[in-house]
């Protein structure tokens, strides 16, 4: 590489600048989403592990894990690494599923805390699909967690047509070795980030309520305006794109979209 050629750090900085200029509203929402977590954690001055608080303990760990995943995904999104961001966002979907499921299904709790079972065990129903069925997250009418979000995100986690398609710039047909800004891919990441984050709010509320009713209600009032803004943004996006994956432009991605619905 010649001295005149931009290095990777400069390219990433340029993508961040473009993203900041074009997606001010979304970046503001993302900041508010991360602050929702911070406000929740800040209300917990201490947490004492006991013999009868396994579930709240798991919720606390999952909330911290998902916060790290979302923060890392945001850094990737802003820099133009959209496929990697979506891979990380899948872990947040998994955190929500196991967090919901362990509340009423002992094998999931035992697998999480004590390693008594292996995740993926069909006989015990420890696949994510099984968890989705138990927590009613596979009902296409009531929820889109498993059949849409989780399956879509998995397409980026594993090598496949969609995960490889995003490595090619749709406008220039060049390989994305260095990152480049893509508005539709950013929207896909942002939509899933906000949906996942709002779902995890349920676990934050449950965890804070296990500490005290007052703590949970205080947090709920603190974050209500931001939650409303995010809900409004998601509804506007849904009205604009309908029941479609945000990033579908060419035949390869259309085929991948059809795979998700089959």
C-alpha cells in the first residue's frame, strides 16, 4: 500500500462520519437504548447470591452479556461491519430466549448455571426452537422472534448466500475487504438492535422487580419516553417496508429471503 493510499483506520473513520451525518435519528435512538441498560444497572447497588435466587441471577448475567453484545454490535455498525454486527445481535436473541425459558423450565436453568445438560439436547427440548415454542415466540401472528429475527440473524452467523452477499458492494460490485457505508444494511442492524434491546427490557424489569417493586417502577418511568420513541420508529419502519427484510436488493438476497420464509 502506498503512503498516499488511505489506511484501514482512515476508511473506518470515514464510514463513521458518513453514518453520523446520514443517520442522526437512529444513532440517537441507539444511544438511548444503551442508556436504558445503564440506568437499570445503576439502580442496583448490590446483589447477593442466595440459594433461592437462581433465576434473577441468570437474568442479571444475561443482561450484562447482552449489553456487551449490543455495545459491540453498535461499534461494528457505525464502522460498516454489518454482517459481523448481525452475528452479534443473534446472541441477544438467544439471551432473551433462555432468559424467558429458564423462569419456568428447570432443565434450561440447570444447563445455564450448573452444566447439568447440554444445549441442543432434543430429548430435553434445549434447542432454541424448543425454547421459542415454550415462551410462545414461534407464533407468527403474535411474535416474530424465532421465525423471522433469529433465523434471519443466523444467516449471517453461518456461511451462506446472504452472509456472502453482503461482502459485495451492491453498487460497485467490489469486495468489501475494507468497510463501506450501506444505508439499508445499517437499517437492518438498527431495526434488529432496537427490537432485541426492547425485548431484553422485559428481563431488566423482571430482574429489578426481584430486587424491589419500587426499583422496577422507578426504572420503568425513567425509560418510558425512550421506549416510546423506539416503538414509534419501529412502527414507521414497518409501515415503510412492510413484512420484508430491510436488505433485499438482488436475486441472491431475494432467494435468501425466500429461504427464510419456507
